C-alpha cells in the first residue's frame, strides 16, 4: 500500500519529550531570568558596596567619639595621649581594620597604632579638607591589586581639632560581597527550580498545546488529517533539491477522485466528505516512508522517496483497488512522474505528474498512468499556471456572463440569446477555452460547466417571455447517467425559467460520448428542453450526430460560412445542413456573421429553401456579447442594420 503520513510532530506527541516550541518558550524564559537576575545582581552588588562603605564610616565615627571621651577622661586620671594610643591599638585589633591614626592640624601624626609613624608628616590633602570643613571623608586605596578603604573624620581633643583616620583592609568588603553573591545565586537557582514547573503547570503547557494546534492547522488538512497543500509544496521542494544534489530519485503520484462533483451532488456534501476521509484512510495504510497530502478539494498527492517510476506502479495500483473498495463506488485516477536530477524546481516534476493524471482521465478514468506512457502526440499545452488558475476559479467562483442575440432573418426579431460564461479578469485566464482546457487536464469539466451555467442563469430572471435562452452544456456532464438532466432542470427552474424556454446546446464533441449522450438528450427532451447541436459542419462529429440527436436547432459553425463565402466546400456543407433542416423541420442558425457579405450569403440560403423553418443568425455584425443583459434595453432588441433596399438575390449554393 501507499504511504502513511508520518510527521515529526506526531512522533513527538507519542514520546514524553519537550517539543521545540516548549524548548524555545523555556529558553526565552531562562534568558529573561538571566537578564533580570544579572541586572539585579549588578544593582545589588553596588548597593552592598555602598552599604559596606556606610557601615565602615559609621563604625569609624563611633570610634572617633570614643577617642574624644577617652581623652577627656584621661586628662583627669593620667596621660590622655597614652589613652588615645590604647584606643587606636584596640581599633586596629578589630577584624578588617588595618591602621588607625590621629593627625594634627599641622599634618603631623601625633598618635598611631605603629609607634614608628608618630611624628611623621601625613601625606594627603584629605585630612586638611576634613579639618577645614568638618565633613567626614572617604577614599579608596589600592594595595597589590586590592582595594583598601580610608575613612577620615574630625575629632576635638583638648580644645583642638584633629583628624581621626582609619584604614580598613579590603577583605572585609570582599567577604561581605561574597556572602551577598552566594545568597543571590542561591535565590536565583531556587527561582529557576520553582519557575519552570510553575510556568509549565500554570500556562506553559496550555500555551504549548495551543501553539501545536495552531501549527497543525497551518500544516494539516482539517477534514482528513493529512498534510495540506502548504506542507506539500515545502516537502516537494525539499525532495527535488535533495534529488538534484545527491541523485536519489523519487516518484510523485497525483491522485484525483473521478467525477467528485457528481459524488457531492448525489450523496450530499456530507457524503462527499466521507469519501475524502475514506481515501485519506487508505493513504495512511501504506509504506511508512511515503508521505501523503491533500492538496485540493478532491486532489491528493503522494511523495514516494527512493522509489523509481516502474517500482511505484504496483503499490499505486494496489492502492487504487483498495480505494475503490473503501470508497464504495467512486473511482480515482493517478498520474505518476519520476524526479530527474536535472530538475531545478518542483513545478517541472508536478507538471509531468499532472500530464500523466490528465491522460488517465482522458483514457476513461479509474486508472494509473506513468508520464513515460504519454504519446508525443497527446496535447499537453496546458500550463501548470492555467491549471492553478482553474483551481482558484472553481474555489473563488469568479465567473461572469455575457449574452449575444440570435436573430430571425425573416422577421428581423430576436428569437433568443446565447448565454456565454466569461472568467473574471482577475482569474488570470484568457477566456472560457483556456479555462475548459485546464479543467480537462484536471478532470473537472463537470464542475466548471456547472459554474458556467450558474453564472448565466443568475442573470436571466427577467428574460422576456417570447425570448429563448441558449445554454451550452459540455458533453462530460453526461458521464453520470440520468442525474445530469434532472440537475439541469432543477437549476433552470430555480432561475425562474420553464425548460421550454431554455435551449440546450450540445457541441460536436458530444459524438465522443454518443452512448452516454443519446439517452440524456432524450431525457432532456422529455423534460421539455429544446435541443440545439452547436458547431455543425466544423468537423465530422456534428454531421454524424444530426441523425442520432434530431435537434430542434442546428447551429452552423463559423468555419462553414467562411468557406462558403470563399467558394470552398463550405457551400456544399451549408446546402446539406439546410436540406436536412428542410426535411426535419429544425431551425437553422448561422454563427460567426461578421461582415455584410456573409449575411447576404445566409439570406440567399434562406431564400433558396422556402421549406426551412427559418434561418437565424448571430455574430459581431448583428450584436456582440454584452455583459449587461441586452433585453433590459429596448434598443438592444432592435434590428441593428438598415432595413431599406431590396433583399439580395439568392446565390447558388
């Protein structure tokens, strides 16, 4: 069987490992914590430094007051300077204190913890500044690469001012900062330990789940659960790039449900969805290396890595048979194309697979076709861009309509209008011919034809009672047995028209499906629809159908009139058609009247066949297709050419 859609995301769900989004979420949270923690650490480190300095200043000031009291007390009971020296010795003995001095106003050290310093001159301007202002001072000194802090304050001894200086060793501040760092880092570690579980439980798990759901919505098809068109494009680009670089070939299989529009119409949209889900289930039951995608409404794709074209046929054929059993009636067509190391982009491979799929449709559907089987004569001029535009057209339904008058040359009155569907300019399609060419490649002519009918019928609710509507129907519409005629009747009646006022036009290509068309034509006729055979004489098919279909109207192709005007074989064809109409009572309508000599030729044919019911005409000379319904303006239903002068004499045909 064919490939199961396995994704890394689905594997991750089945294994208790963190998803990439969760890792990114926690990574971002960690980064925020580090940034905030680092900022707090810098701020708190500076605050701790300032606090340590302030504590040292307060301690130094307290010792200064103690020296003043000790000096005053010693003046009564002994030598006050000896008492000062004892206090200084006590201060220096405290942890972290390096040296203590008392400096006179003249800058001489009068007392010190080291006796050798007494009587020496103190160097530094800070002491003089403290004496003059009375404000304490703080300075930083560096010893052997380490900081030391120097505190100075003014004290009064024996009625004179002195400076009390204390120098603290850096180890004190260093120990305080180390304690702060240890405490802060421990708090940060505890924050991480508590934050991650709380983040996961209080919101991270839900957020990760919501992200996973959003990711799945962007890469998975909501109905079938397969990878969607976006995933397909990414995967195909990757496989083509890998094959181009390293050489291993792979096969692309494009799968399309045959006549899915009919499935929806006959089973309802719920039934159509059920068919899609069943097909997707079959796609999942195959090889684990294959990757399945739903790339459109009823379009699927399968990438088969390291599988050549011939090796892909057997599993794809098994898949086709399994799908037939599983879907309960609907069939599928499959086109296969193998990658080529020379491919530079995925569009080339996809176009080859699309061509093979189109050939499978052309051969009658329900089959598998390799691109290498396509005969060189098979028309393949429809581009991928055209098919993409058709897909978009069927989805967006950007279809307009125009109406061209058909005149009775005898009464010079409008007998009807041919409704012509026109893709909107923004669709990117040059016209209906290109649209139907792309739809044929996609096997979706039935859908496009239904859209064309819808666009025409939406504009004819006020069609005059004595005017007919000519409505084109593609022969592919009749591939569904008796449902097509009933569907058309419902559409016409929903537009407010009786079937007798709508002429169903069949093209000469209908001859390719004669066995399907004839019963449906009779069904349409039984429902009250007049039948017209379009483009008769342009090929052999139309003439062959005349006797089988027995139409109410015969529309002669433009090529016949051009050939008859130039004296070619078209005159004989025109004579044969008019003769048939004379015998059968069918109305004859000549298409493509663009110049007056062509009109004269048609009038000559009319004058030479008095038994024909009438000879009608349409063409640019008599009125171009108009997007505004012409019957809404009385002047648009007025004979556009002069009525004066005798009718032209009949010409030999």
